[in-house]
C-alpha cells in the first residue's frame, strides 16, 4: 500500500520550482531482498507520470541509497523492475530498496541540478561522489565603503562586492593578495580597524597599502586603484601594465623619482603574479579544465581554474563509488556536483564528450544565469592546456595509488598490532581539555581508510563531571556518544561512510582513561567495540615512547621508527588539536561574555546602549528603575524587565 504526500521541496534556491511526492512502505526486515525491492519500486511506478524529475531510493531505515534524474520518471523508474537487465551493482541496490521519494521538476535541466544537489547532501552509497571537504577560496573586493577592502573569502557569497575565483588553495589566494596589495595598494584591514586609525599601519610603511584610513590618498584616486584592480583580475592585465609603464615614464621625465620608484615596484608585482602562472592560459578567458585518468580501478580528475587568461591554480579530485560507471558519466557527475559549490565560468573544457552534453550545458547555464558552453578542445592553446591537465591527472592518480598502497600496508600492520579482526573502516579518537576543570570540553574525531572525516567530528560540552575529574569527563563523553549510537542504530546495520558504530575507539590517555571507558561501555551493554588507550609512556612528553593500553590490562609498545606508530600518533595529535581549539574558543567566548547576556530579551544593541550609559554591568545591576528608564534606547517595559531580573522578590 502506498500513500502520496505533498510537501515542500528540499531545494533552497526556490521552493516554488518543485513538487515533491513521497511513497512510503513498511517492511519488517532491513536485509537485502530483491523481491521486496522490486515490489516497492513497482508500487511507486503505479503512481508516477511521464514527467521530468528526481527519484531517491531509500532502505528500510529511510537512508538514501541512490539519487537519479529522469526525463520521464515513469519510464526510468520502471527500468529497475527489469531485474535480468540490471548489473550486479544495480541488483544490490534494488535488493535494499524499500521506499522511493519523488520530486517532479519543470525541465530535465532542473532535474539534473537537483540530482547533483541531493547527491551532495545525502552522499548515497550507490552514486558517484565527489569527495572534497574543503571549500574553495575567493578574492573579494568588498563594496559598501568609500574605500573598498580586498580580502580572502570562503563560504556563501553573501557580502556585497566583486568575487574572483575559485582559487585552488588558500596559499595561492594569500600569495595573490600580497602581490595585489603591492600592485594596487588596496587596504585589507577590517572596517572597525580602519575607523580607529590615527596614523598609518605597518602595511603603509612596507608599501602594501595607500593608507586611506588617515587620508594619505583621496577617494577619487583610491577609486582609480580599485578600478585597475578589477580590470587586472578580470583579465585586462596587459592594459593595466601598459598604463603603469606610461605613468612611470612620465614621472621619470618630470624628475619625480620617488613616484617613479613606487610605480616600478608596482610593475614588478604585476610581473610576479604573471610569472607565477605555471600554465600558459593566454586567450582562454574564463574557463575550467577537467581531465580524467583511470588506473587500477581508481579514477582521478585534474581541474585547472583559468580566469581572465590567468591560472588561479589546480586541484586533483578522486571520486568514489565509480565501479561499473562509465568514465564519461563519472566526469559528468563530478562536474555537476562541483558546480554546486562554485559558480560556473563561461567555458568548461573536458577531455572527452559527455553524455547529454547539451543537457549539462543547459543545467550549468541555469545555475550561472548566463550561457555556459561545454566542449572538448581540438587545437591550439586550449588543446595544449588539456594535454597538460591530462598529464597532471595521470601523475596525481599515480601518487594517490602509491600513497594508498602505503596506507593499506600500514593499516594491515596496525590491525595486527592492535589485535583487531579486520582493518578498521571507522576509527574514533577521543580526548578532553580543561583548565582546572573550567570550560571543560570533550572531542571526537573520525578517521577512515582515506583519512580524517572532518564532517563527522564532534564536540561535547562537559555538563556533569566534577572539577578536575578527567576520568569522569571521559565517562560522560563515552556515555553520551554511545547512548546516541544505541538509539540511532541499535542493530548496527549501517556501514561504510555513514556508519554509526566505530570499528576502533582510540583514547588519548593511560590506564585510568581505559578503565573509565571500558566500564562505561560495559554499563551500556557494549563489550565488543575494540578499545585502545595511547599514553606517552614513562618519559612523559617524549615522542616515540608511547604505550598502548588494552582493556585486559596488557601494554604494548612500538619501535620509534614504526610507520604504525607514526599513524597512531597522527590520530592522537589530530584529536588533541581539535579539542584544544574547541576549549580555547569556549574560553574566548567566556572572556568576552557580559552579565547582561543573562537577561532574556536584551540584545547586542540594548546591551551596548546600557554599557555606554552606565559604564559597567555592575552599575546597571545597581541602577534604580527610574535610572534605567532614562537610559537611551531602553523602553519602560525593558527597564522593568532588567530591574526585576536583578531584584527578584522585591
């Protein structure tokens, strides 16, 4: 039996664009069952129409197995009921399917965009996934100020201004901004820092800022510098250089050698930026270049980012779940997921024709709000650029395979040393941090076969443990963590990237921490999660002398040059870094906190007004009701609320 439910779509870019229907089915078992899967799909097909849209296959727990798009939902979904025609991979997927969720769209291009968006959100195990946890940095020339600021920017592009990017790394952005400061002397300080200056800062002294904060340059001349910077970043670098050369010659002819020297240094900065471009991209304009390489069943992609004919870096990607998927389809899927995070340029160059190229172009054009072309370069500079990208893709994949071979060997040796049944796919590492019990924080970091899984890190604000009770803090963290695991996945059915239960728990500590964790898990009825505690040994603080404590009281050590030791130290150091950062952030918030924060309904503006009027929070506390009512920006009702808060009971 099925039931259709109308609901709001999951696309944050426009709720009015999609209609969502959900077909839900109840099953008694989560075990693979091909017949049950086909029945669930067949029941859904009966409710579908031949319209474009996106479908999600879900297992018995409601977790998404696969996201797909279709020109005709009815025809596409019906194909999954033809079991003999399905590959082994698709048969496994169908056997786990127990329900489907359907989203209808206005066009196939919208379906393609929504498919990529949902894949990024749900990370289904049967879809090709672009694994890249790092967001891309941009350069932002921020508006809304008489003297615009140049700065590095990550995340949502909400601030008003001109964005230039993406850059492949924060390092490439920092290098470019430093050179741009020398070239255009634009400020990089915050507005609050700018407003407080009464004399130029160090950047002015080293000729990397024109000091608009103290009037060393007027608004008109600064606007000219800003315009030049925009031209340079938009690809008009030759015109900017020619203009600077002309100004320098004129200054020299006028015997204004100081100005000529400044212009000479600016020209050198422009030459540095162009000289750092290891890739010749002249004449390419705004384009991203994607090349794919395969080897040993693995797939690697190389992307070059070209803006205004300038190379803004390159990055390698290694998508997962690519087995039994055609290479051109992998490339298409990766490109669409990539542009969920980054605005598409005018041109996307690929090393092979994509399936449904026109559809991909239509989807990217809709995303960009202008025409985007996807093409395979055949000749000239673009062809040379593609050949270079292909070479880089192959070399990056070779390095990846060599690295993974070393990692796999280390993982096998670690499995043997720690006496595990099989190499762990999910390792959880725990630590806590405090100062004499104050602002205590616990932390969990997660590592998988391919490295740290940062989107699964967790912090625990210690609420119950007593001051200076390290063991009690660890008990609280483990109890909260595994009570949640029992609630979320009592039968331990989820595996892979979305696993809830760890294959190994690594604790930063010694015998005491091990006993605390072991006893806590036993109280919860958990006795089969492998536990290891890592302590620094008798010479506390000497790296390489770590002692590994087992639940049964045994201790082991490793040679100081062991790759397994280095790997385990790296895991321990990562949780230590993360928990120290969380603890420092908590202390910083406490230092800047005010007693006025405790009063409900008092926001930042009123708090500022009260402090400006009375001077200190203690004077606000001691103020009479009449005095509070006379404070600017404080109504009678708010004044009464503040007074009653501090004088409860009269």
